[in-house]
C-alpha cells in the first residue's frame, strides 16, 4: 500500500513519517507541497514539525498549498488522512477538522513523552488500538492548545469525535484535554503528539520494560494498512 507523506517548506518530520510507514510494511511516497497529483496513494500523512508561514498562524499558509486542494477533495471521497502536530494544525486550517490550535497556556515549547487515552477506534488510523487503551507518544509543540466554541465541543463529545485525550497531565491547556480528533466519516484524524517517534524499539519512549522501548505509535501506521487491505 502506498502512503503519501507531504513535505511543506520547513517540514521537520517527513523522513520520520516515511520511516514509520516503511516499518509498518507500507510504501512511503514523497509528496511536495506544490504537487497537484497525489500519485495514486492509498492514504496521506501530513507530518509534524513546522511549515512555511507558521509565523502568521500555524498551518494557515500551508493549508493553501496546491497539494491540500487535492487532499481536501480526496478526503471528501474517503481517502484516509492523518495530520500530526503541524499536520493537525493544517487540517484545522483546511476545515477538515473543527476548532483551532493556539499558543500553549504555559507560554513555552513543550517536549515530553505524553500519556494518552484512546477515545475512538473506529477510524483507519486507530483500529488496532482498544477503546480506553493508555499509550505513550512523544509530544513537542509550542502552539498545541486545542480550542473550540461551546457548541463545537458539545458536538465533538456527543458524537464521539474525540480520538485521543491527554492523561494525567495536560501539556498545553487544550480544552477537555483533547489531544486528537477525527471527522464524522472517520477517515481524517489529527493529533498533536508524534506517533512517528514511537515506532522502533531503542528509539521510542521509556517503558516499564526498558528504556526507549515504546512503540505505541506504530499502530497508527499498521492500522491504516490493515484498513486498506480490508477495504
């Protein structure tokens, strides 16, 4: 299965996302922000880090890139799309997911291994988790505080569209401890933590088994491959 990984000017973690796809058993396909052709990929990852124009508002300029026009149309047709950190910001700015992301309430960049609770397993990106499962995923952001108006929050909670929630510690002041969302159809998922940094033993978060042994992030990528095979 071919999984596209988009690179915007300034993107930091595109190579990490490509490696995660490869470790999961997929074929990573590099997509450039100026592409208008998605090159017959079966799913798309918008990786984290940064993107051009973030100094105006994170993800706002990247959301206008030619590749996003193609991704928005493909997502409407059911293409699985995962937005990680800056990619989540791009999804919100593209209106593929609701709400907004603002400066962390602690007013500093936060980098830590973050515990999450899996709140939804009915998506191509989360189907290999169990509902309520606790996972640990690296987090690194300066503008990761999720916000939405009261009506939107009520809808997200009422319709089960919260995909992940921060556990024990809210690192950025996100409303309702929201760490990630899905859309109504379930094919679009965005989250602030970085699953691509927890896919290989020896390089992931510490666990009770051993240092750097955490690989909870790998299931995002094996989940989408499983969903594509079963489709």
